[in-house]
C-alpha cells in the first residue's frame, strides 16, 4: 500500500482498524486478505493493537476494541461543533422531512459528523463518521472550493437517484468550518433541489455559525473562572 503518513507501521495498523470497521469481526486470514498485508505482519499488528485496547477478540475473530469508544468520546467532547449544530439540524430535518448531514473537511476528503435520517421509508442515509470525496456531491464541492455565501446543489453526482443541496457554515471570523446538507431521492427533491431547499439550508447554516462564537466565548469564560 502507498504510505499516507510516511510512517509505514502506523499506516498498516490503521489499515487493520479500517478493515475491522468496514467488514466487522474477522479472522486473521480474512484480515490478511482484506488488507493485503503478509500474515505475520497482520498478526503482529493486530495483537499489538489488542494490547492497547484498540482491538479485542471474539473467539477466533478480531473486532474493534472498546478503547476506541473512549477515544471517540474524548474527540467528540473536544469538538463542540456537532453539539452546537444539532438543534438547527434537527429543526431542518423536521422542516424539510429529508435527511440532513453536517460535513467537515479532513485533508482531501470530508467526514460526516452529524447525520439525521428522514422519516420517509425511502431515504438517503450517510453514517456518522463516514468519509466521502470532495470532488463530487454538493457538500464536497462546497468544502473543496472553500465555501462562499450561497448554496450548492448536486443531482446524481455521487450516487444514482440522489440529490442534495448544501450551504456553508462560517465562524465569527468568516472562516469556513463545515457544510450543512439536505439529501434524498431525486423523485422527492427534484432536479433543482436548491430551488426547493436552498434558503432553508442556508438559514440553518447561518444559525449554526452564529452559535459558534458564543460557544467559544463560553469556553474562554469557563477556563478563566
């Protein structure tokens, strides 16, 4: 595999974790096949990750360890954007009746940090934590272009039959911090989802942006008290 971090052993260990995330509990032979690592390397890394609580055993299979739960909770608590954004996102989901997501950029990809599902039986689901490309999809293109002041729409760019519209979330200094999206089947959102939901998505993004400086001010006040 090509090195992502230029630290080969770290890249390989993460590859093992991602395989377990993607495919669920797996035996050593399955891990070897899915990662392409030599059997001895896969075994050595998996056992080392187990010692750190990042991998656990289920009989003869390996699974993600509970230590990752602690890390995830710590990461979430140090990243208040999701908590600040949730009330506006819930209102947007209830107002539109469609699935709503909040994305942030991570390098050359985007991560879904909040995902609220539509109440409709036919809906578009993006799992929280999912990594998606920047090149396609309304949120991806918005984050890739460093945002603006208007919404961006897409129709069947990343997945057939799916449409979306996204708007930028800016902090108090005008920096782009996230993208709010409404997504769903083309048969409901239509070929021009921005015309239908653009204004509402922008209103939700602006509401989140207005809350961000207050959150920062609260944190400063708490730390100084």
